């Protein structure tokens, strides 16, 4: 077969494939999504068990329980992480460390103020966080320049010898405010 006929013979199928079959075209669609968000500043306060303290129920949340069990001024068992101090003949005290964890987001704040207040008045027993007595009358300032992160505080309850035997129960409300 001569070269010219061979060329036409080989070129013809290429021409047919390229121009006669047609090209596939994809159907497309498009969309957009506008996004808006208003970022609000926030602060988080949780309470957790201190490594040397009483194990708190729900540790690592904002609603914990310190259950000391049955205790007495003299004798009995003192729970792990709890200190009992007897000041005869007037009162006795139980205490335990705990760790508040305060975090801040989306605001410029180097420190925070931490307050505590008893939910219900107690005219018999003395409730304290560190050296600060906590009552139901008003919020007591525990720190006005707290550093964000984990800190350690000590809870104590002083019970006079005149207190009637039975359950002593209350709730301490903590509030952290960014400065």
C-alpha cells in the first residue's frame, strides 16, 4: 500500500473520533453560603478534687459534692484528704483542699475575681474558704486578682460543741468574674 493511501487510511479514523463523535459536557450548578457569627466572651469555673484532698463527687464540673460522711469531734474515722482539728472545749473543725479551675475565652482579661456565698444562712457553724468566712448575707471575695488556670483553696467547717448531733448541710455558690 502506498504511503499516501496509508496516511489517509490512518488519519480518517482519527478525524472521525476527534470531530464526529462529539464531546461530553458536564452540567454544573453552583451555590454560595454567607457565614456570620457574633463571638461572645466567656468564662468557665469548675471545681475539682485536689491531689491531697477529699474526693469530690462530680469533680471537674461546676456542681460538685464534698461528702464527709459521719464524723465526730473525738474518735471515729477521718476520711482520706480531710483534716480534723479539735479546739476543746469550744469547737472542732474539718477541712480539705480543693481546686477551682477558671478559664477565659475571647476577651482581654489577665485576672479574675472569685467570690463565694452560702446558699442558706447558718447561725451555728462557721463556713470558710481559706481565711475568708463565707455567709449567706453577701458574697465574700476570695481573690480579686486570681490567675487563670488551676488554683488551690481550702474549705473548712467549724462546728461548735453546742451543735446538735445530726446532718449539717449547705451549698456554697462560687462566682468568677473576669477583670
